[in-house]
C-alpha cells in the first residue's frame, strides 16, 4: 500500500489573488484576527494607551518624590529658624544680603 501526500501550491505574488479566492474562510479569519489585533493595540483602552499612562504615572511619581524632598528640606529649615537667632542671621545675610548697622562689607571681584 502506497500513501501519497498532496502537494500544496506555493503562493506566488502572481497568483495570490487566486489563492485568496480559493481559501475564503482562511483569508477571512486572518483579516479578522489582524483587525482584532489592531483594535486591541490602538483603541482607547489598548496596549499603546496603557504604556502611555504608565509613563505618565512614573513621571508624576517622580515629581511627587522631588516635591516631598523639597518640602522636608523646607520644614527642617523652618524648624531651625524658629528657635535659633544665629540661623535667622545666616539666612538674612546669605539670602537677602543684609548687614548689621555700622558693618562694612567688602566684595572681592575676580579678575577675568
């Protein structure tokens, strides 16, 4: 007993339309699967939108972390200024350029 295998036609660019006509069901399934893939990828709740939202979330969390650090620093500075007159004087001199009465200020200008 001999068994013979059916030899399938190879798909050439010339007879691709003919192959599509012969395999309508397979073509319909492939097209539907492709459209479904595009829908899942690009719809408003799709994968691309999800990735974009995850990136925005990461950026927002980073900004929150930076703001919390700055807030902590300012709270520490505020506590230091509440009870320490030397700290108040230091901030007044460095940040606002204030001087005491009868005090002379010398500025050093670097040579260019």
